[in-house]
C-alpha cells in the first residue's frame, strides 16, 4: 500500500524538474510531508497519499479499506447500477 501511495503522488503531482521530484519524494518518504500548495488544492488526494504512506504499516489501509473509502471517485459500474 505504501508503494501505491508513492505512485499515486507521482501521477497526481506535476514535477517540473528531476531534482524537484527527488526532493519531494524524499520528503514524503522520510518526513511524510507533501507540498502544502498541492495538499491544499487536492485535499482528498493528499489525504489518500498520507494514509497510504503512513510511517507505521499498521496505520496503512488495506486494499478493501481504500476501495470502500470516500477518497476515491465513484466507479462507473456503481453509478450505472444505481440507475437501474
């Protein structure tokens, strides 16, 4: 789950340089911090990344917990079934 959090951050954040990528990923891994402006703009995504990359493995969610959380957008299949 930790690696998923790192990958999701890499997908959502637009890095401008390789050095910026290195610094921000290092901050996430060592300090558990995300860029404040990005976190403010993408609150749900930041909360999900923080949850997935929690320092203690026992504090990280399972795949089922992530799928059931309100932090992910609704799935298309769920929306289609609600209309039936």
